[in-house]
């Protein structure tokens, strides 16, 4: 049978993947999967501010351009990720996303420059931009990021940086669809209610926001009882919605050498993992405005999960040697 991309395409769904330019360039099997199984790509890291501008004023567009060139060659759309985020910020701006040696005005100016220059540079090549990523705490309050704090210090509402970022991005690239993106929006929570209130406020202020991305970093020990309802919540405001970073991690087996094998799960966790994959895709397909579904990496060897959640893994559709897993077949059955 044909690829995930072509099967999803028949249902009107773009099926994406987060890619790394190193693997794309150096690993043939990876490149084959990334370019044939998916209809859109997201840069896992190379379009983030820190990686792009480690030295102030010296912007490295190279890896992002290579990624886009590959996408163009393979008829893939590009999700731009991400313009404004408190994480992976350049050290000269803020080593931890909060502290800074710049003045508030300098922070605001740097942010405006970052948004405008990046969106301008890639103008016409980006299908959807994650303009602002992860602006909320779990309790629904705004994160006190370097951006928020700078605005407050300037006597502005702290969260006005979000509206500004969308306006600047739209002015630079009027055809790109502009998204707010976050995690833990998949179930009803203070955070998802706060994101909904923010979107309403932005729309009331005529801010150009076109979509909300639910990242979809899920784990088998936590459920997602009402993903469809929470996708629909934003669709009901007239926005597009997307699952932008899906991976489903679970507990993996100790390998006896102090590490873990990510390839053999207990039958119970294997079944739960497959049910989670099915459930996420079905939820997206059930919501008319859910136009794209992106997985956060190709194979388990490339996944960020084991490095961040020790003892957890097997979060993707291909294993560590890039062989298809049952999770892949489960998704294909849904399509
Ligand atoms: C992760 C990448 O996968 C890692 O390679 C990197 O070290 C840290 O960032 N939410 C996001 C993504 O929006 O950008 C993050 O990606 C995962 C969580």
C-alpha cells in the first residue's frame, strides 16, 4: 500500500514529521522515510532562535534553508517552528528564558527583529508558523518569560508580546498561517481554558491568528480523555487546529547494561501505545478543522524522549534501526 502521506491526503489531512537536517543529509534510510512517508516537515531545532542566532546579529539560515530545499524537492509543505519561545533562546538574549542582561526595550526590539527578519527571510515558503510556543504555565497563568517581563517593565500588559508577535509575523509574511502552539492542551485543564481565553482576546483585537497547535507529547501513564473536544474548542472559534508534535512514550525495558531497550514493550504497554496512536489520529480526523497531524521524529533513535524522560521511550512509529513498528501499522489502519 501507499505512504501515510498519500493515504492521509485522500482524507484531506497533511501528515507531517519533525526532521533534523544532519540525519536528512547523512542517513539514506532516514531521508527516504522523511521524504516519502510525509507531506509536511517541521524543523525539530534549526528554526529556533538559539540555534539560528547563537552570536547576536549573525544569523545562520543555512540548515533551515537546506531543510526547505529538501521539502520543495519532495513536494512537502513546511511548518515553521518557532518564532518566539522561552526555551532554546540565544545565550546573549537569555540563558534560561527568564534572566537577561538586556534592557526591556532591547528585549522587545530584539524580539521584533527576530520575528520580522525570520518571517521575511522565509516569506512564501512557510505553510504554517508556530509564532508563539508554550506561553502558559499549567495553572493557566502566563509564564513570566524574558518577553513577558520586558513588556511589563515597559508598562505594557506582559502578555501583549504575543499579539505583537502575530502582528509582526503577519506583516512580514501575509500568506503564512499563524499558529499558537502548546502542550497539555489535549485534555481539559486550566491551561487549555487559558489558551482559549487568550485566542478570544486576540480575535477581539483583530490580531491575525489562524490556528492552534496541540503538541501531542503523550505518555501511556496519562490519558487524554477528550482530545477531540479540545481540538473542537479552538475550531469553534473559527481557527484551524493541528496536532503538531505527536509522540507517545511509554516505559521501556532495562537492557541489563544500565540502559534501556526501546524496541520491546510489555504486551500491555504495547497495546496501550497502539490505542493511543489510534485515538489521536481518530480525534483529528473527527474534527473538520484539524488539517495536519505531525509526528515528532522518524525513528526512536532520533527521539528527544529518552534524553528527557529516563526510562521512557518507544515514542515513534519506526524503531531505533528505522524498521516499521506495530504503531505505524495501527495508524495506517486508521487512514
Ligand atoms: C525538542 C527537540 O525535540 C529536542 O531535540 C531539543 O533538544 C529540545 O526541543 N516542545 C516543542 C519542541 O515545541 O520544540 C521541543 O523539541 C519538544 C517540546
